[in-house]
C-alpha cells in the first residue's frame, strides 16, 4: 500500500542548515494543522530574511499589507508569522515532534503549546527552542541579538501560560468578567455586579492568583 511521504520518519537527528547573517536570516516553524488532539506534532523549518520585512502594519484591519518581493527569478509573498512566548520547562523531560521528517525533542511544556496552537489560523511560528540551533553558540548569540527585529517583524505574540490546571479556567473567566465591565462616569447608573457567594468569589480570586504565579511571569524577557 502507498505511504504518505510526510508520515515517513527519516533516520538520524535533524541537521540545521546555516543561516545567512548578511541577510539577517532566521527560521520560522511551519506547523501542520487540522490534526486531532492526540495526533503527533509535525512541522517544517523555513528560512526567511528579516530584511524583507520592512513592513507597514495596518492597525485598523490588524493585517499586514503584503508586498511582493523579487527573489531570484520569481516573486513570493512574505509569510505572516507569530512569535510564541512560553517557558521551556524541565529540559530533562522531552517529547519528540516530527521536524522535516526527523524526530526532534522538545520540552513537555513546548509540546503542549504546539499541540494547542497548531490548529489556529496561523501556520507560521517563531519558536526560539526550534528556530535557533541551540547547539551553535555563535548562531544563538546572533539570533538573541536580533530578537527585537524578529518580534517587530512578527504578526504578533501568542502567550502560552501552560495547560489548564488548578481552576485556571476560573481565573481566565474572572479576567474576562473584569474586562467586560464598563467604567462608570458621572451620572451613569450604578454598576451591578453578578451576585455570587463569598466562597465563589474566593475560589475565583485564588484561581487568578495561581494563574499569575505561573513560571511565565518570572521570565526575564517578560519582566
């Protein structure tokens, strides 16, 4: 029977192709979507030149005004990539994803994040642990120095705080309720808050407190 080429696992570890520093190159992760929650994470890496991202953002439409950039003998459209902000987690506990057909280890927290975002609208992501060759010290230092350029070139930043746990859904629910309340001005009617028991209030606020105590908030980049 025929076997889909994307299902084949290549032997040996993934080998990074070098980046062209003269073009301010970086890599973006192209995630395969439309996958069941328990399906394996599959992706490819693609090189892009950040020099081509001298973009202007349309804040009213929240989309990029895509430009066609001449590249050798053809024209191509810049992919809109999203930067993923997360914590690596325990580096000794890893799960394999399939990267360009090779098995590639990532931390459990990153694996959970990739499973969560792979079916979102964006297929293109910048993820430091994968897009940077962490074994190449010179490349890693060069890419870290380009972080501002990378984030400015991205379509936006998606924050992964971790899997749902410790009533985190209640914490997110409380944030939504607070953000939905309109500020009262002079002469406006008194704001009527939802009536709930003290036990419910305590549970919601404790959930929010735990959510704000997650490791992501302690990252140097976040602070």
